[in-house]
């Protein structure tokens, strides 16, 4: 399956065996997306960025 990046409009290839929660990355701008599987198929949503808090 292919989807379009919401940031740069590039094509993102989503593997057929992708599972919900898997992260795919736009090959052009590097934005990460989370795979969401539902009744109406597969969609992508921007992945939440996780950063180190280093104990703060």
C-alpha cells in the first residue's frame, strides 16, 4: 500500500504485512507515521515523538 506524506506530499510505501502501531518513515522529509489498521483498511497518523527526559 502507498500513502501520501501530509508534510511534503511524497509517496510512503507501507508494507502489506504492517501491523498497527508500526512506524513508517517518509523517504523525503523523514517524518514518522504510525500505521493504524481499522475496518476500512490501513491509514497513517503522525507518530508521537518521544524524547529522552534524562530524569528531569
